[in-house]
């Protein structure tokens, strides 16, 4: 007797976060998703407690391509979607400075503004290999030490000399000297995530 065996290919997906769910949506194979939590979503989830809404990572959904935004939102009722323009500020020295800091040094108190502007033009452009060296080489000591170094050390929880100079890629709001000067009068604080799309209620 001859036996015919059909071997089916099944993908095992560990975690029902954005990566796992995205892979499941596009694979042509059968799949099994294993998730340790009681619900899917990973870091894309909302907690509602005591009348408050807490989004884990709403900032993940700043879409670069309209077709991806359409794909992600296609099963959500359009009336329940919010598209919110971003307005980000930094509480610095008791006042709010628009983000990104390096393009808005003109909003600082006069002495601090002069420090930043002087160092921006006094810096000697040189080669760099680490993220911290890149900040100092391009933006000068004052902008680096007043905001960019402490902020990013807090964000990444490490010495920035341990990060590659391109560690943040497109997520680091780069600014040339000309951009910073032009921003004094004609503010342009657009970045890679100028708006967010998410459902009402989280």
C-alpha cells in the first residue's frame, strides 16, 4: 500500500503585537499566533481606568504612506477616527518651548538664546562616530547640553556615546544652521509625524 502524506506549512508567530499581526495579515501560509496577554495588540493598546484613558503607544501610528493608513484603518468606522495635528512643547526653564528645541532656541531667555546661537556658529564641523558626537559637531555645546543630550539619555537610558551616529535615523529632527535662523521669523516645526490617527476613546 502506498500512503500519500500532505505536509502543510504553518508559521508559528510569537506575540500578537503589531509585528506579529502584520506578518499574519500578509503571509500566504497557515499560521498560529501565541500571545501571553489576554488580548492582542502588544504595545498598541489602551487601558481605561477610573475615567481615564491611557494609550500605551499611540505615537506608533504616524503614517508616512496613505495606503498603509488606509489598510490599518479600513475596519474602523470613519466617524470614530480622529486625525490630530501634533503640537509638541518642552517645559524648559519655567516656560514652554516649541519642539524641536534646536529650531526654537529664539524662544529661550535672551542669555540662553545667545549661548545657543554663539555655540551653533562657533562649532567646528568635524567627523563623528557616535550619536553624542554628532549632536555636538552639528549643533554646538549649548544646544547639546541644555536639551538634546539629557533628553536623549533619558529616552534611551544610556550614554549616547554608546549609540551609532545614525541611531535615531529619520526620528531625529535634524536642523541646519539656515533652518534654525529661518525659523526665528517663519516657524516651520514639521517633522516625520506631523499628525496622528487613532480611534476615539483610545
